[in-house]
C-alpha cells in the first residue's frame, strides 16, 4: 500500500509520490525514519519557532496518524 508522509510547518510539504510500505506498522517505522532524517538535515531550522507536524495518509487521502 502507498503511504504519504506530509509535513507542515506553516507551509505544506505534501508527499506527492508516497512510499510503498507493507502495512501500517511499516509506515510508522518509515515515519520515524523520515522525521529523523528531517531533523538531521534541517537541524538549524528546527528551533526557528515554527511548529511542525507530519501526517501520514493512505492512497485515498485518509489521515492514519
């Protein structure tokens, strides 16, 4: 199943391609990996004061977590 990992920090960064994960548990692991990658690559921007979130949706656009 394709899952989309969408980031928001005052602006929307939709994951238009998505990633194929075997199930919801695998999608949760992928979300943690992506968050870690974002924090590592954007560490200087992390404390700018803007709140950010990630939501994960399925192929139909339903927010799962």
